[in-house]
């Protein structure tokens, strides 16, 4: 078997710690939004964790780039990872760091071959629901005409938006909030399409499996019938030969 490259060994060893850091980032991102009146020291610690975890993912990208035999090909084949590293530097908003970390964590999670499509889709739906609600609450809370004022309002809005129900009882009023709404709607449609396609593929595979089993049984019956006919012919030939000898 070929030996794994230095980049492959790094990716295998760093995957678990980086995904754990992504979970830590999610907590540090959500806490100041859920409890904006928390002590200043706690909010500062969350802010430091946000940038520290992003720095770890950025360092991981640079290490993978340095260990790649063809660096230009690595950059071309990982455009989302490069965008996620550069994005927070363009405008230091927590929302941009959230987007970048989700992109980087998604890139690293795809390395795990045991992750199934259903698990990935379910995790994506849950992540979009939670972080979409937190993001819109962060940008909408405190606005004069805002209808999304609490975490419960934000979760309800995110759920109705992702499922494209859109009751209209709550809607973002800021430009960034509306951008988030468009992203949630498009993501919800895409994920629902993936779920539908996955279910359809499961049924098709199941029917194909049943058809294969039916064809196998039919072929086995046909072969058994041919063998019985051959045996009958041999028995008839033996009887005829015995009669001739007598």
C-alpha cells in the first residue's frame, strides 16, 4: 500500500481537534447573543475564543498548503477554504467569522468517509437553523421596527424561513437581516432537495435490489429445471439401454 503523504497525515491528525474547536467556537459565538448582558470579561473571552479558533483553522489551511506537492492545485481545488480564511480579514464582523468557520469545518468534516449523506444533511439543517436564528437576532435586536426581539422569535423565524413557509408574522428589517433571510431560504430549498433526492435514491436502490433478487431466483429456478430435464433424459436413456440388454 502506498504511504500517506505528509499532508494526509496532518489532515488525519488535525481533523478531530479542529472539529472540537469548531464546537467551542459555536458556543463562544452564541453566548454573547443569547446573554448580551453577561459580564464584560466573559464577552471579551468569547471574542478572544472566536478569533483564536479562526486563527487555528487559518493555520491549518496554511500548513496544508505548505505540505502540498502542488500548491497552486491545492489553492484551486479548495476555493471555499481560501475564502473562509480571507473573509474575516476584509471586515472583522463576528458574522463573517461564523461563515468562515462553517466553511472550514465543513471542508474538514468531509474528510471523514464514514459520515453519511443523511447525517450530513441533518447536521446542516440543525446548524443553519441555530446559527441563522442567532445571526438574525444579533443584527435585528435593538432596531426600532424590529419584530424579531427574542431568541424564541429568531428560532421561529429561522424555522419558517428555512421551510419556505413564511407566515409573515416576523421579518427582518435591516439589510443584513434580509440577506440572511435569502441565504436561509436558498439553503432550505437546497437541503430539502437533497433530502428528497436521498429518499428517492433509497427507494430506487431498494427496488433495484428486489429486482436483482427476483432475477436471481428466476435464474436459479430455470437452471434447476434444466438440470431436472437433463436427469430425466439420462434416466430415460438408462431405462432404454436396460431394455435393449434384456
